[in-house]
C-alpha cells in the first residue's frame, strides 16, 4: 500500500507536486496519476477515454506500486479524494500510518479554473460558469446532467470548497501529524520551500536538488466542442472507422509528427484563450463562500480570510 497520498484539490498544484516528487530518488509514484480507487463515491459512471484502465480491485491497485524499490516512499495523487466522503476512512483502514497531503486554493479562482478544466475534459458542457453554478441543484436531482460526462460528481461545484468539512474527515481518522495542508498561493510563491516542507513531512532527503515545477494556471477555454469530439473519436475511439483512420495516419506520418499535428490543431482550432474572470461573479462567489474560508481557517488555526483577501470584500 502507498505510504502517502496527495488527496487534492484539482487545479491546486497536485500535478506539479506529483511530478516533482516522482523525480526524487527516494520516492515512487505510479505512472497513473489518478487511480481514484479509494474514493468509491467518485468512481466514473463509465470508462473515460484516458488511454489506460483504472484499477478495479485491491490487487490491481496494489500492483501499481509493485515496482517501488526497497526504501522508497510510495505515493499516489488523486485530487478527488479530498472531496470524497469515503476516501479518508478507506485510507485510514488500509494504511493507518499513511501521510496525507491536501492543497487548498482561494475558492473563487479555484472554481473558475476547475470549471474551465471540466469543460476541456468533457465532464461539463455549460461553458458559462454562472450558468453552470445555477445547474448544481437540478443536477443533484439527476436533471441536466451531460450525457457524456463520466464524472458528474465533479459538477457539484459548491461541494469542492467545503474545506473545513473535508479536512475534518481526515483529521477524524488520522492523527494531525499525519496530515499536511498546503496553500496553493504559497506553493506558487515559494515552490522550492513548499517542496522541501513536503519532503521533510515524508521523511526523505530534503536536500536533493529537484527541478522546480510551478503549478500551472488554466489559460484556455473550449472553442469548438464538436471538433474536439471528432478528434477524440479519431485518436481514441474504439470503433472500426476510428481504427481505420488511425491505421491510415500511422502509414502516412511518424508518431512524433502525428502527435505534434494533433496538439497543434487542438491548441489552435479546438481551444482558445480563456476570457478574463467575470469580476462581479468572482466577488459574488467570495461573499458566498466567506463562511467556508472562515471555518477552514479556524479549523487550521490560520487566518485564511486575510491570506485570500476576504477581509477586503
């Protein structure tokens, strides 16, 4: 079983932290970044076209870490574990000594970035964030759920920022010293210092020199859903037409050239630069979730209200 878990949130630096830790010689991270296995309530409702199969049994899950060398700390990163209602208890059951790392981000900026990502990954179809937020209640009742969304649980936007509630689930089953809570904005400002803190938390060499990887900002929005659907069908579809198209492309162009061409088309035709944030909506969201920020700060013993500027609303 893994020694540690990066439990989330999405769009809060989990990928950067996963990739930096994977380069440390005393750390083992599996090739699948998000196994999702321990969050039973966050399982996909049908397989996504991710290019690999997620583990379905405990044996398959444990096999992800079989290549870890003696002495290495094995870990995994599944951002939905923090939002999950079942993952904390499951982690504590299977690995009572586990170390857990959570990352929190200012709620309004987090929800905007999450929404952009969910549209790009075909979980969300409503491109307007205000309208997507308004759909939370009917979607919770099973209405207006995008038919192609393999993870509609992620569309409960407000649930993502119940930070105090989420952290309490982990603190209820694990000692406080086994849970490390990081702040995304501090990770951005002090990439190296944050990584050193994580390495010390994991009891591995914090003097080993690692390349800095700053958390990425979501800067693109979906321009053409139809063209993206077509490209996904061609590159990942299982039907005979898709397979025949791929066979033709393989015969005409080498793998590197094909992938470069697809990336260029997606970057220039499928995606576009995201519009600037709707500042009125951002203000509304900050006022709406100020209570959540206060509760999280009180739980952690930190002034998140001041850190995130909620004292200036």
